[in-house]
C-alpha cells in the first residue's frame, strides 16, 4: 500500500477485528450480490430477446408485403407477355397466309 492509503486506513475508526470470509454476514452479502447479478443478467437477456423477436417479426412482415408487391407486378408483366405472344402469333400467321 502507498503511504496515503496507509494514512487513510489508520484514520478510519475500527474495533481491530477483521471480518473473514468465514462469517455468515459475508456469505449473505456475497449471496445477495450473486443473486442481484444473476437477476440483472436474466432481465437484460429477456429484454434483448423480446426486442430482437419484435424486430424480426417486423422485418418478416415487410418482406411478406414486398413479396406480395413483386408477385403482383410479375403477374402483370406475365399477362402483358401473354398478350404480346398472342399478337405476335397472329401477325406471323397473317404474314404466312398472304
């Protein structure tokens, strides 16, 4: 320890007894701290899990909506191509008949 720490330690009044790890109060304090740490980790993990699930659900919803839009547009293009195919077939038939 440094000199300043020794001075501070000497200035604090105490009863000359050092609490050892054998004492029940120490084990109770350690148990309370461990329980608080475990509950904090559990609460954080649960909150993070719920947040991530909610965001993934929103992304899934957006992807489904986008898929519907793409399907609609491709359906429209497919109908146009079918109509164009019929027009080209009619033109070819007319040209070949002449």
